[in-house]
């Protein structure tokens, strides 16, 4: 309970900060929502100019994009601020975090929760609702559960990617661009049906790294479509398992990074 109160105090400080600069918060929240809007607009432009791309219609592509967008928006709001780790390592503020009797990762997540990104989550939910309406989904208990679990699995998966990319700072402080290639690059990859990509790029990102199970495979299961790439129908229900594996890997890398960390001495 003492730990929960401590984390609550950190989050409470964020709310008090927001209350002090309300106009700034509203402006930032609106500008952040534009990011999600632009991601969806890109999909609309690409698929709107063609009746289908890689065998997928605009409505089907919108379902893939909305599942991806919602999972990423949740992860970016709740876990994305772990990107600040490189600043803490460089400045020595990581020392302050480590001497507190609280989990280092949880402290980082609670110290600067970007509530200004909440509108992105709301917008992604709206787009997902529109995508569901446009597609003729034959609802079953399994598909209802999948619709609920897929964005949560996306949250866990993208959150793990954020932690993995941020953990590079323990060994290489200026690793920001490399990390972004997997976080924001992964978001862009999952916004489109996997058959849009080809060759080794598709094999590595979609299956070796698991990005294909964030939105594409769950969307196929919801639509009742056969995977053009040959995976079985039940592959769409693997997203929680893939997310769990990613979270375990991220936790192990984070722990290794904390053990490797050396104070700046400042």
C-alpha cells in the first residue's frame, strides 16, 4: 500500500501540473490528436485512390489501421515517456530514481505521464467504431473477446517495444533514432495489411519481430478472412501471447540494463 501511495503521489503531481497550465494542455492535446488523424488520413488516401490494395478494401484496411492506432495510442500515453530515459542517464537523474525504494521502471512511467495524448486514444476508439460499422463482422463470443483484447495486447506489445528501445540508453545514450525505427516505425508498419509489404522486410517485421500480430492477424480473424500469406485462422488469436513474450523480453533487457548502469558521478 505504501508503494501504491507513492506512485499515486507521482501521478497526482502530474494532474496538479496540468491544472496549472490548462490552455497549454488543451493545445498540446489537440495537436497530439492530429498525429492519429494524419495516420488514418494516409490510409484513407492510399486505399481511396484504389478499389483495393493487396486484395484488401478500404473498409478492411481501416480496421487494421484502427486496431494498430488504438494499441499504439494507449502504449504511447502510458509507456511512451520511458523515452526520457536517455536524458536521465546523461544527466545523472537516473541515480535519484535508483536510490528510491520503488521500481525504477514504474517510477519513470509515473513521473511524466503524457495525459495530453488522451485525445489520441479517444480518436482511435472512434475510428475503430467506424471501421467495425463499415465491415460486416459475424459476431461470436470469440470475436467479441478478440475485439476487446487486441488493443490491450497492442498496448502491451508496443509498450514492450518502447521499453526495449529506451533500454538501449543504458549501453548507448544516443540511441534515440535507432529506437524510433522500431517504435514509430513499427506503428507505421502495423497500420497496413501485411501483404502490402514483401520479401525479407515483411518476414522480419511481421513474423520474426511479431508486428504482424498486432493488428493484421486480429483483423483477419474478426473479418473471417483467410490469410493470403497462408497462416491458419487461429493465428489472429495469438496477439496476447505474442505481446506477453515481448513483455518478458523487455523486462529481461530492462533488468540487464539497470545492472549495467554506471552513475555519471554528477
